[in-house]
């Protein structure tokens, strides 16, 4: 029953993360709209100071992006989301790793287990901190608890330790994967939104070509500009999201492997030292 408060804590963390994610999405979209309207749409970026009908000044990137149309602020918001969630996951995963190198920490635990020094191994967990150390310490505490419990045989004790490690892992690891689904979703949505902007831009371009007489060159240029800028922004958003998602899933897999490795060592140590 000593572990009873843990699920409540996990639920509170999950709820807090959901609120953070929701607020971040809204704030990033609002910032994207404000940047597009007031920074990129500033009259100083256009010939004649006319952001609606004037051409962007030569070499003025902000003016060109503004001409990308109303999909652009949404794409900017998505790009900001990828950046914000990437920073957030980076800090959370680094915190979960603890204060020192995870591989070195696991090797220390294995060495101390081989020497039968469980208390020193628990002290190392307190020094390391983080999710990996929390799971391993939970397993070590169970190790000590079953040692003094004469009601369980070796096989039952091993199963009890294994179950405790699995439960501790189930409580710690979901925290690392929170908000990764947002980054993964932005991979697809970024590309699709960019494609939508490309299609609307091409519709405007072909509309300019279809006018009677000479084509409206300004409308044609704006349509092509809208298509290309939306494509570029959508690809940038998706590419960054893919890179960050793969980096974070790789880090989480490494932490999971470290927990499994240390957990196996704890179980093997107990089994080998309590043979009948």
C-alpha cells in the first residue's frame, strides 16, 4: 500500500501536461496569426506601403511570406508548436535520465548488485534521480522487502520483484511519451496544410491566366508565390517534426532498455543468491 499515491500523482502530471499542450497549441496559432498580420504584413515590406495590392520589396522575405495567404499563419503556428514541444520534451527526457550518464549509472548498479551491496545501490539511485533511478530503486526496495518475507519462496519473490519493476515502469514511462503524439501529428498536418496552401495558390494562379485578354501578371505572381511559400513552410514544419520525433523516441527507447537491463540484473542477483 506504500505505492498507492503514485497513480494519483501520475494522473495529476498527465492532466497538467494536457493543459500545457492545449494552451501551447492555442498560443502558437495566435502568435502565428499576429506575426503574419503585423510583422510580415507591415506596410514597410511592400512597394507603395500597400500590403494588399503592392508587391513585396525586392529581397524582402517577410513580404513574400505574407503573400503566401491565410494558410501561412497556421503553418507558422505549427512550426512554433514543433519548436516549443521539442524543447519541452528535451527537458523532460533529460530530467528523466537523471543527473549523470545513464549507462554509467546502470553499470554501477550492476557492480553493486554483484557485490551484494543493495543499500549502496539504493544510495546511487538517490544520487542519480530521474525516472530510471526511481524504477530501479523501487525494484531494490522490493528486493529488500521480499528478503525479510519468509512466506515467499525464491520463485514467488522473483515474480514479486519483477511485478514491482513493471508497475514502476508503467507509472514513469508514459510521462516521457506525453506530447510526442502532438509532434507526430504535426508531421502529417504540416505537409497537408502546406499542400492545401499550394492548391489554393495554384487555383489563384490559374484564375489569373484564365482572365480574358492579357493575364493579370500581379495576380499570377501572387498565386505562384502563395503556392511555393506554403509548400516550403509545410515541408520545413514536417521535416523538423520528423527529426525531433525520431530523436525523442530513440532517447526513450534507450531509457527503457536501461531500465530493463538493470531490472534483469536485480532479478538475476536475487535468484542466484537465494538458490535452494
